[in-house]
C-alpha cells in the first residue's frame, strides 16, 4: 500500500511558491474519506480519490462518474495526493502542473464490500461502497491490461446495479456546483483572491472575524440608543422585481443555473431610517 515516500512524486511535480495546493505530507492512517474534484485543466475531467494508508489514491476520470451500470468510464491512475488536498478548491496557475480550475464536486466516506479490502488495489481491482453527497452505493474499479510501452495505468470505473443506480439521469450534467461553496466552475475561476484556496483561507477567516466583531459592537450600541435618532435619507429608488417568464428552452452550458419561478406577488420594501415604503 502507501510507501513512506508515497508523496514524493506529488511534491516533485509542483512549485508551492506558485500554487495554492497543499504540500505533500503523510497523514495518520485509519481514515476512509473520499473526494471527487472537477478539474478543468488541458482537458476537463473528474479526479476521483480514495483515502488509503494516509494518502489519497487518485484516478482521473475523463468523462466523469456515471450512475448507469452500462457505462464504463476510463479512469487514469495518477500520483497519490495528501489528505489535505481533499479540501482544496480554487485555481492552479497556468503553466503549472494541472493548471486550471478545481471544484470540490463530491465528498464522503467509502468502504470495501464485505470480504474485500483496500489492499485489492494492488491486485488491480476494488469493489467498494460510497457514501457521498452525489456518488452512493456500490462501485467497481478494474485495471485494464497494459499495452507495450504504455506509461500510464488505465482503469475502468463503473456503477454496480443497485438502488442507487440510474439509467436516465446524467450525473455530471446535473451536478454543476461545488459541494463546498455552491459555486460554478466559472465563479471559482473568477475568484482571483482565492478565498477558497489554502492561501486565501487565512485572509478570509480574518475578514470573517473582523465582520463578526463589527456586528457584535453594533449590537452593543444599537442605532437610536441614548437619544440618538436613526438617520433618515431618501428612500431607495424603485427596482423592478424579477418576474417569471415563459420560455420554450433554457440556455445550455455549465455557466448557467436554473430555478423554477412561480406566478404570484413580488413585494418590495424600501427603508430609510423611520421612513418605510411598500411597493
């Protein structure tokens, strides 16, 4: 299973002065987490990772996981990743290894089916159960027979027929947002300050603490106490509310989110100090 220097290839491929990805450090054994990261690099793919012996065993699934047992997805074995990578979401700079946008697409825990174990990976197959937010039930990973001169390790990932299988819905077409932040790939790519990257997380946490402190102070000294009258200015201008619109088709692509809007009433309340207007 995982060797003492299992993360050496991971560290060798990355310049941590340029990327916000975590450095490869071996973790304690015993966990059973799994994570899937949607990765728009040279080619769009989904990185499927299982925690085994203190590292994340990793495969790049070119078309993404499918709930249809008839689909056999190519899963190319990649280098082991550190467990801390399971929280990574952000942008890897262009020109760096794996440069592109990374979304935390699914996460949860996994377990081998009864009678099997993680050691089966070394034998070229793994029958397991996932308890994720999107991927659930029984799955199978099988290593394909290598060809002469082939450098990469090709596997197949497929869903086992069970109560979680689905032949009608395409999972990767309907699951388009992060399970961590609810953002789309476009929104993550536009996050230049890296508020969800490991480097930006510290700054974000500090900003959240400062905001909490301001709110706490405001609660101690609410406006209007000790004879101070609330400020009164001009009422905000009227803004036309968003209404339901009947259309024949919706826009396509991964940059759109859709919601149902029902007919009814839209109420707007404008407030300026003690002045209130309902529109």
